[in-house]
């Protein structure tokens, strides 16, 4: 055995060599970015359940996939997925090719690509959500609708910045403040932007307690923030059972493209409320949700390969995402103010900002701001109505964009 | 009026379907129309859902009201028994208490802790608050 030749072979195949040749410096930057994301997730607790997985997926892909290098041992192959999406390639829409030639993260990513993980996450969200405050006060749905303003403004802004219709739709949905919906829509319309959009969506969701309060203070008066709302009526068990069935029938008939998300959301909620499937409800809320979160986080992180992620588009997406979040909050607050005036001061406009989904973070922010203005103010349950309405609203917005651009 | 509305909807549909057919090269005015139309669709969907929820809510409220009326009528028919029961219920209340609190899946100790936290946050003495029920939200 020629030791020098073996050493040379090992060196040529190692990631260390790839890091310092060609475009390897981009991987170095992405390794640094993944460490920053890990810090934010672990130390600052920014949506840690997903961000830690996304960050580590980002680290893994940038340690193993180098453009121009040997990609045989890579965990995720951008080129395979490019072939998958190329109508002129023999591997077009061939999951078989992915299974045959892909790495571990390629195989896990199939669940994202097929829209399985986001839908299963929605099932868990449905099983964890009490729609009672929304059923007790159906007006909350208006706030959930109003808070989708950022989605469409960011969509328009993205077109102005030169993105295609599909890309703009995927960027706009960040304003829905709903991670699974953003991932679901992006994998269908602009999969090459998935990493940047998922990271922007989850980071901004974690930053809601910092993003929303200044806008809330700017758009509402001290007197409005002090408004105490009357206790909502008690919702019967039968109403809670009927609700998911009605919503599923109505929304899916209106926009069939929302079927995977709304269908799973409402099925999860029906399991929770019907009272005869407690085992299933418990599994979906805990075990299944955790398993899917593991797969979703790591496989979304894998899409942040340096050659794709490090581009001016990523910066534009981050700016547009923040704009979308801010304007969604503005939309909810403005309609909240209108409802406050029309109700003769019975509705606290702060609950409007909870119309961006981000359950239950946005509702908590409304509660905190309301209590700062008046310590006797308890807005949490009132804000939960718009909050869960926002989940349905963002799914409808995604369904519309999917129907138009698919 | 209806004809004009139909025409407007047809025009919007035309613009959005054009937008759909050329997703790669969407012009700014087309994007504007698509954005406004999309926002309107979200509102339309949720407003219709709101109406449906109001209708089902009204049905259940009237059903509850009927059940309550029937219960009251039954009580009036047998007034002696509740009259005797009422003082017994009052006797169970602790001094200064505003009434009983219903606990759903919440142990007594946790309920006491929650009530203390709420009173502290509201900066109101605990004996001035009336807790109706405490339920664990899973």
C-alpha cells in the first residue's frame, strides 16, 4: 500500500479540502449561519423545537454537499431535486430516483415535497386547539381575514422586486405567520426558496413579542388598549363537534386546494372534541407531532445548501417576510379598531393583532399589551378567537395562491 | 347593478387566470389585481363561515333557552324542594366567599395557585374576585 497515495486520496475526498477550494467558502459561511441559528434556538429559545432541527439540517448539508466536489456521500443532493423538477429530465417527478441515489435527508425530504409533514403538523395543531373562543364569537373570523393583508402586500412587493408569481406567492405566505402553511405552499410553488422562507417564517414567529408591540402601541390609543371585553358565552360540546365538520365541508368546497391542510386540521380537532377518540387525539398531539417535527425540521434545514441559500434573493425574502408580518399585524389592528368603533367600544382592538396565526404566541402578546394598559384586563381567550381564525385564514390564502399559480 | 358586478368579477377572473398562465412574467398591475382579489377571497370565505357559525350558534342558543325554560317550569311545579336545598348550599360557603368554583381536571392546590396569581396580576384582593370555573386547556 502506498501510504502517500492513500493519504492523498483521503485528502481529496475530505470535506476539509472542499471547504478551501472552489466555492467551498460559501459552505463555511453557511456553517457559521447554522451555528448562529443553533445559538438562537438553544440560547434565545427562538422556536427551538423547529429551529434547532433546521439549524442542524443546515449544518449537515453544508458539511457534506460541495458544488463541484464528490457528492456521493452527501446527505442531501440539490442536483437530484433539480432533476426531479425538470420536465425534460428522465428523473422528472421520479421518487424512485431519489430513493435509489439520495442520501438520508433526501429520503426524509420526500415527506416535505409530498406535503405530508405540514399536513400532519396541522393535524396535531387541530388536536391541540380549542376553537371554543372562535365559535363563541364568530366575528373573530373578520380579524383572522384582515390579518392576511401582509400576505398579499408582500406578494405584490415581491413581484415589484422581480420575483416570479410562484416565488412571490411563497414569499407572501410568510405573512400568514404559519410555518406549516408556508412550507406546504413553498414546496408546491417555489421549492428552491424553501430554506430561506422556512427560516424567515419561524424566526419572525419567534420574534412576534418584539415585532408586534410597537405596531400595537402606534395604532391604538391608551383608552382603546384599556377596554375590558365581556366574557363570551359558553359553547356546548355539540357545537364543538359540529364545527370541524362544517369548516371542512365549507372551506374545502370553496377552495379544494386547501384540502390537505384544512382537512387534517379539522380531523385533528374532531378527534379532540368528539370525546370517543382520546387515544388518537393524545397520539396526534404528542407522539406524532414530535416525530413529524423531527423530520420536518431536519429536512427543511437540508434545503439551505450554500450554493442555493447565499444569494441576494435570500436577503430580499428576509426583508419581505418582515414586511409581511408587520402589515398582517396592521391589517388585524385596523379592522379591530373599526370593530371597536362599530361595537361602541366593546371590542379591544388589540385582539386584532392576534389574527396572524402564530398560535398561541400572538394571542399572548395581545394579552400582555392589554394587561400593561389595564392590569384587570384579560384578553387571552378573546384573542384566541382571531388567533385560530388566522390559522383558517392563512390556509385559505395559501389555497387561493396555490389555485392561481400551481 | 347585478350585471355590472358580474362584469367586474369576470374581468378580475380574466386578469387572475392570465396571471396564472404566465406565473413567470407577472406584470405589476396584474399582481395588484391578484393581490386585491386574493384578499377579497379570504374575506369572502371567512365571512360566509362567520354567517354559518352565527346560524348554528343561534340554533344552539335557542335550544339551550328552551331547555332552561323547561327546567324553570319544572322547578316552579315543585317549589318546596329547592327552597329547602338553598340554605344548605349557602351553609357550605366559606366566610367571605363569593361562591363555588367548578374545577375541570385541575387539582385544588393548582386552582388555589392560579387564583392567587390572577389576583396578584389584577392587583385586586382575592376575596373581591369570583372565579366561576377553572379548566385545564390541553
